């Protein structure tokens, strides 16, 4: 078993301007998801919605480390990953409204977002469903001799799924250029981690396959970025797959409308007050109230414009439901 680092090295420090850009993107994801929640509660969006409020640093830090040609697979909590991978707010919001102008042309919706042109191979409502897909994509890159990496996002609950073990086992056996990103928020829907896993350090599950592992604080976008760069460089240089373990916090419920009866009010308050990645980065950058207000207003305008774009979009025709169906 190879362990790359227990703590990520302090290397490749981002400039203040780059971090401000990261902050703005994290803020965009936060405001986008808040707007999505608002519109869902207003009855404008169909289906279930799962937001990743509190996990923005994971999405931005990882996706900013990717190179052109790299691909990702996401989860049912995919809005942040999709925006961070390059899909525009207009296209994403249009997809949530089921419009043809959406990134998946209305076929995906919140839990099945995909944008193949930008390297997003799809969100998956099946827990752990993207893991074997990413192992397969990475195998294709290796067989073609392409300098590309396939990366999967998943949560701690997915480490109990059979395809998690199958995907990691084959990825390590075949030494494919894959990175497996665990967004460990300690909740498998409403089940606390200690009730579904006999071990507290889930990276040991990857170590059991002899896979290289890296751990990082998922609330620190700079640390996430450094860790992701290290993992991607390792995989891209034909040294085999990497398990990237990010400790993060879900500030909201499992789904919009979740009463969260399984979490105490004190815990919810503590997480919001002490583990918000936006608050932490804002304090680090010493962004003044005036600067923040200006940036926030700009982001709100972008998000509001995306709602207008979506509402003015084109509804699919009923017969379109029969397209792209294979038997």
C-alpha cells in the first residue's frame, strides 16, 4: 500500500487574486443553490433537489485542478460540480426547468445532469453509480495512450456499495488514470457515519486495494486544490489511481424540505457557524463588507438572469420523450 501524504504539503500556493476568483465561484454556487431552493419551494421545479451547501470548496478546488480533456462523474448532489466544471448558470438553470436550452436538453434534471462537451459524464441518482463509469473511462484513456484523467465524486455512504469496491479494485489492478474523490460529510442521507461504517478513516478502504491516498480539509479550497493537483499529477503520470479523501460538512438537509430530525439543532448551528467554507475563505482574504456586497450583488444578478433565461426557454415536445431510448 502506498500513502502519498497524511497532510497535504504546503506547495503551489495560490495567489490572492486566484483565491478571490475561487471565492467568487464558490459564492456563485452558493447563491445558485439558494435560488434553486427558493424556486423549488415556489413549485416551479419538478422532482427532487439535493443541494451541496457547505461543500463548495470541494467542487471548486477539485475542478479548478483539472486539465482540458479530463472528465468527471458526479452524484445526485451535482449542481456545484456542474458549475465548477464549466457549465454556465443559464444552461444549468434551464436544465432544472426542463428546457431544451439546458445542458442536458431537458433530459437530465437535477439528479441526472450531464454536459459531455465540457467533460461532465453525468450525475447519478444511484448511489456510487458513477464509480465504475469512471474506472471504464480511465481504462479507455490508458489504452489510447491519452494524457487524461477520469475523476469520480461520491459520498461516504457510497463506500458501502458493491460497485465502490469493484471499481476501486479494478482501477488499482489495471493501474488506470483515475481519481476517486470522497466528499465525506459524515451523513449517508440521514444515517450518521458511525452507524454505517465500522471504521472512522474511510481512506483505509482504498488502502486495502493498495491504492495511493491523500487526505485534505474539504472546507479549505486552497488545500483541496493542492491535494487535487497532487492526485491528478500522480494519476496522469501513469502511477495508478488515487483516493482523495475530503472531510467536509453538509450545512443543509439531505434534500430540500428535509426536516433533519436526525440532527440536533445545536449541531446544525455549530456547523453553520464554524465550518462554512465561504466564511473561512472570506476571513482569510480579509474581504471587507463593501467588497463582499459588491461581489454578492454581481453574483445575484447572474443567478437572477439564469432564472429569466430558463423561464423563457423552450419546452420539449411530448414526442421527445421517446428519443434517445434504446432497447
